[in-house]
């Protein structure tokens, strides 16, 4: 089918067809990822056992299976005590890469210095959207120029278009994590650290 389309449109039509095929595979991959997440949710509900709440290993592995992030058991229990448990676990799974965790003190802090400023965090949440339009614009221009070029230039422009479009979608994906960091990141740091301080106070008590 693709060969017939190229034959009808000419050699210059080859690159748009390739880009369309890559986009189609990407969309199928996203739907496949959504399907796997749905399966993980079903498996999680089937294996969830409230009687094993005190088993650190089981708790960590079970939550990682659902959310794909390795959270310490005491952080998971903190989230389970939250009024909105599911949302709390989802937020923490997105936030965890932004946190620097100290297993000795069980405390967390912002891993990257810019995130320590509330003002900068508020600005950074808009950066992925701007970056998306930048990458998408460059990708669209490169794809257009590829249809009018030939030989090595055509392949170079097609490669650039593919990379830029992929980077645009990845930027949007990353942007969701930045929005969560700006919205609830600081409150989770305070909540986790307060729980850690309470734990150490109990351990140090005579």
C-alpha cells in the first residue's frame, strides 16, 4: 500500500509517508501503553492485601508494579494516609525523580537547585509547552523542506523532523510532572519530612 502511494505521489512523497507511518506507530504505542497500565491496575487490585500493609518489601513492589516508581515503604504509607490516596500516589510517582532522598534520615529535598524557588518552579511549568511549540515548529518546517529536497538532504531533513516531533511529545509528557511539582511538590516535601522527624523522635525516645 505504501509503495503504491509513493508511486502515485512521486519520490518527493516518500518522506511524508515515512513520517506518517512513524506517527502511526507512535500512536499505537501510546494506546498499547494505556492498555498495559489498565492491566497493571487490574492486577494491582487483584493482589492488594490490606493484611500485608506492614510488609515493606511487598508494599514497595506492589506500588512499583502499578505506578512504575520505586517509593520507600514509609512514603507509601504516608500517601495511603492521605484523604485522596490514589491521587497522592500518582503525584508522588511523578514527583519522585525531582526529589533527593536520604535513606538514613528518610527525608527528601529538591534534587535540582532551580526547583527550590517557588517563583522559578512557577515559570518552569510553562517551559515544556513553549518547548513543545518550538520543537513541533522546527519539525514541521523540516518535514516540509524534506518534501522539496532530494538525496542526502532529504534524509537529513526527514531525520531532523522525526527527532523534533518526538522531542515535542516528550516535552509535553515531562511538562505534566513539572506542573505537579509546582502544585504539590513543596507540600509533599514538608509532609514526608515531618513524618521522618516524628519517626526519629520516637526512635530516640528513652
